């Protein structure tokens, strides 16, 4: 497969109006997405795209992202998670199981 991006990251930022229903989005997730974008940009790594996404229909496992072309799902809750993804996965193409979401 020939992907346009080396890694295309979809960060669920969906926030439901109904507070009783679980959703990924909110200030913290918006902050984490911006943090990730800035950190990737500052690192000079090319070919990585970080997009927002609406609900990816796995709300109970969030907050989360999915990365293509591999199609791996990751739970992200803080800056250390983002740092780990960038250092291990974006740069080295390896990832510890810590953040992986099972199918
Ligand atoms: S709100 Fe994020 S997967 Fe549904």
C-alpha cells in the first residue's frame, strides 16, 4: 500500500452534549492534540498528519486515537502518552502495549 502520509493520526475530539454519555472530547483532549501537533512539527519529522475526528464509535475505550496505515488504536490521557507515541511509534515504528486498545 502506498499511503500519502507516513502516519495519519485521527484524534477523537468528539464531545457529546449529553454529559451522561461517554465521549472523548474536551479541553484536555484538545490540548493533547495541539501538544502532539506542535511536538511533531518541532521534531522536524515529515509525513505525519494529525487530524481531529468525530466519534469513532469506541467511546467507552476513549479518549483515543487511531493511526493509519497500520490501523492501531491507542488510548491517550496525558502528555506522557503522547511523548511515548512519538518517541516509540512515530520515530522508531515500535510501540509498547501500554497504550494499545484491544479489538
Ligand atoms: S466520542 Fe470518541 S470514540 Fe466516540
